[in-house]
C-alpha cells in the first residue's frame, strides 16, 4: 500500500552541505511545508547532541526556517517521551541526525516518539535521516561487522531499524568510503533486500507517491540481488561468496523516476528494472 | 572460433606471489608444459627490465623451472626482433611483466615478436600477463584518464592492445585500488565490452577450451553492460552517467565454469549469465 499522499522519506548519505548550496536541506524544508513549517531535529544518534543541534539550528535558520526545535533523547526510561511525541505530532518534517544507528534505536525503539514518527509519515510529513539516521529509516539496518575489500560471508550483521521502509538496507558515505564490498556482503546473505548506497551530500527522496528522485552532489547505487545466483549457503563464515548476476543501478543526482510518467512529462516512467524498487521505497512494509 | 586445443590466457591482477605459495606462477609453469618447458619473460612494459627479470628468474627457479629466459625489448627499430621471435616460437609459456601497457605496446605492436606471440597461443602455448601485461592482452586496453569515486563520461580512454582476446577491457589491482568506478566508466561508454577486474595475486585463466577458472588469493569481478540502459550519449563530458541494469558477477578463487560440464563433474556447466563471457574469453577475436 502506498503511503498517504504527501508523506515522504529523504534518505541522506551524510555530510550534506550545511554551509553553502544546501540543496538537500533546502529540499527537506520545502517538503516539510516551507520556511514556517514546524521542524524537529532528533539528535539521539549522536553522543554530542548539543553540538549537532547547534549545526542544524544555524543551517536551517540560514534557510529561513522559523520553527525548528531539537529533540534530545537520553535513552529509554527518560521522562517526557509523551511530550516529545507531541512535538513530532505537529511537525511538518523530522530530521534524524547522524551518529550511531544502534544508539538511535536504543533511544527510540518502542517509545511514543517512534510511534509518533510513523504517524507523522502516514499523515504526510517528511521524515529525513542522514548517515546513521538514514540507515535507521529501514526495517533492517547495518549494525556491526567489518569492512573488507571483498564481500565476505558474515562480514556484516543487521539489526532492526525504525521500519519506515522495508526490503532495503541503506548504507551511507558510499563512494567516499568505498562501501560497495560491504553492501555486496549484505545482499549476498539477504538477496531479497535491495542494497542502497548513498553518497555524501546526496539524498534519495522516496515519495510523495510512487516516485523516487536523487538530489545533491553524488549518486545513489542500488544493488538488486533478486536474480542473483550464489553459493553463500555452501561456504564457511568469512569466506568469499560467488555471486552471479547482481544487478546494479547507478542513479546520479537529478534522476527522477515514477511508476507512471507525470502529466507534465517532467518525471519519466521508470524502466522495468527500477519499478519494483520504486514500489519498495514508497510502500509501507514491516520487513 | 575457439582457440586451438591447449592454448590459454592467464590474466593476472598484479602482485602475484613470488615468494611463498606462488599459486599463480606455479600454475603458469604447469600450463606452459612443466619444469622443463621453455619459458620467456617479456619485460618490455617495465622501465627497469633487469630488476623485473631478476625477480622472475629467482621465482621460477624456486619452482624448479630450468629453461627460463628474458626478452628485453628496447623499442621499435631495435635489431634482433626476428631472433627474439624465435625464442617465442619455441616457448611453452610467455610471461608479460607489469609496468606500463602503453610502453609494452610501443615495443611490441607490429613487430615479429607480436606475431610470434599470436602464433604461440594458436599452437597451444600459455600466454600470461600481469598488471600492465594483463591489460595489454585484450584488443582494447585502458590507456589514460583519471580515477574518480564515481563513473564519469570520458574519465578513461582506451587504446589498442595486443588482441589475444576481444570484447573485454581488463583492469588489475582491482579491489586493492578501488577501481570499480573506473571500470564502470569503461562500460558506460563501451557497453559491448565486458569489464574484467582482477584482484592482486589472482588470475583469470581462459582455456584451454571453453573453460574459465579463477585462481590465487582474490576474486575476479565481471561487469556486463549488454543489458544496460544509460544516458551517456546525452550528457556532457566529465558528467556522471545514469546506468541501469549493469550485471555484476563476482568470482572468487577456485571458481571454474565451462560451457559443458566436464565428464568427471569437476567443472560446472556455466549458468546462462556467464556463457557468453566464457565464449568471449576463449574465442579468437580482433575487436
């Protein structure tokens, strides 16, 4: 089921520009309802929430935003979650900062704030996450492991994320940190998940409606292992899998695809190779 | 047309072990006819041929080889090419060292030595190349350009190689030097060529017969752009292309595939996704 009209996810690969062009943040503000819209910045992924808030306070103020507030979460059990959820309920946009996605999940999972975020997306808000905040948007997220030059069985472990989108695993700082092998390790063991690698200062916008768009400075790399043949079940842990027929899509900034061509012709109808991915990114799913 | 029985190409990704296990060099010696077989080491790619020869002289001696000689080529016009060609004509194996593939081509192209190498492959010798020597084996080779985090139009230029195999562009030190984006740049503009990325201390063996095998420490990455949709024709030079449906195969060491399963069952019949690649790697072609 496609999300309610208006709701969208803005999945940012980290290091989005906060000083100059601010393409990504500017778009977030627009998607959230414009300069006067209520914006909440969730700093829970970071161990330095005040520092993070100072950066975004300044960046959004420079873009003309007038109603931006931080939401600092110290961890489960902290008082005031219900009040914080209220801030989310009235927000046009919520921005999840970088840091550590496991920390973010420890703070949010099962709280009224998490429920409020899901409700916000359903009623049409823009939910954005950068770096760790981006990874945490999916139902499953990278939670541990090691980096290698080659995909390896068992190199990465996944954990439950916030679940705004299912069927994908998101990685960030993608080209800059040479993370293709790591993302290949993910799909080697999880071939029914797309691997989505997002470069720095780059975002994948999913929605409103069945539309995806890439914005910012870099590209989004999509790994599709659905047709893959592999021997991953037969090999020992830490061995290199044989992977045949992994499909790779590289979408540079300004790529836009929809399931149907838009009436003004500005958005292309997606080719067959991307249609299922668009549905996945713009459909509510728990898995 | 498949090459004559016995002839094979050993395409090595550079830094093959010359001290310890020597899997790759050992296999080269075996494919060349064993310890007593006449072996020629062509050092022309290097600006330090004596140093290169000293390394391989020692490595092959340690493997028991008894008839290994260097072939130093100073450049076109040098006397003695015909005599050098004679050495190739009697060789069971020829090893092209690393260095600079453009230098190698300047020394070999159009000489009797080049013709002798082709004749040697046809009559059943093993032609091996490592690093620059590997790139030069194909009809088209990387000849210039720059490395970027992202595939870019015009990032790389190709030049004519030795042409033992067509329809592929070979890159080496592949995982170690993060060269995927570079190889994607190649297939973005040359979608009818496979991109073949070979890790260090790793080799792709093509032949004898319609069989491929990966040996050594790493993997071989194959990029297949034949089904790719791209906008590369529409974008300006140095811009990032949109690439959809690039097919990637990752073959770790000990992967072996043939067009038909071997009688002893030790070599698997290749899945559909690899069959055309196997034909390409084991068929004579000028393009």
